[in-house]
């Protein structure tokens, strides 16, 4: 119940560092703050970044009047690629 946390507790993710670990993300999405890429840049083996973008958006989308607002829009965003050099390396991303 994010709206409850925002209105009653007054928190929106301040001081929280969030990292998504998967294939790819659109770090330039209009709803996103700056995203720090951890490790090597992501490469999508599927030719799109939809899943990673949707996952990040659920948490860090900014309330900017368009699109969605994430659960913790004030959190600091990070992304770690599990497919950075044409092979899957989940352990390396974590």
C-alpha cells in the first residue's frame, strides 16, 4: 500500500538503494531518475529492454505527471546486467 506509506508515514524511499539485476533496462526512460549501471553495460539477448524497464518502473518511476509512479520514487536506482558480454553471469551481476 504505497499511497498509505507516502501519506501517513511520509516516506517514498529516501535513503534506500535499489538495484535491479537482469538482462537489460532503458535507463533513459522518461519516468526514471539517473540509473547507475553497476559493472559492464547491459546487452539484451532478446533484442528488447521491456522487462527490465517495467521492473525498474514499479519501484523507481518518478511522479512527473506522465506514466507511472513507483513504490519508492525517491530511492537511488542501480542496475546490474546478467548478460554483459554475450553470456549469462547472474553471480557476477549479484
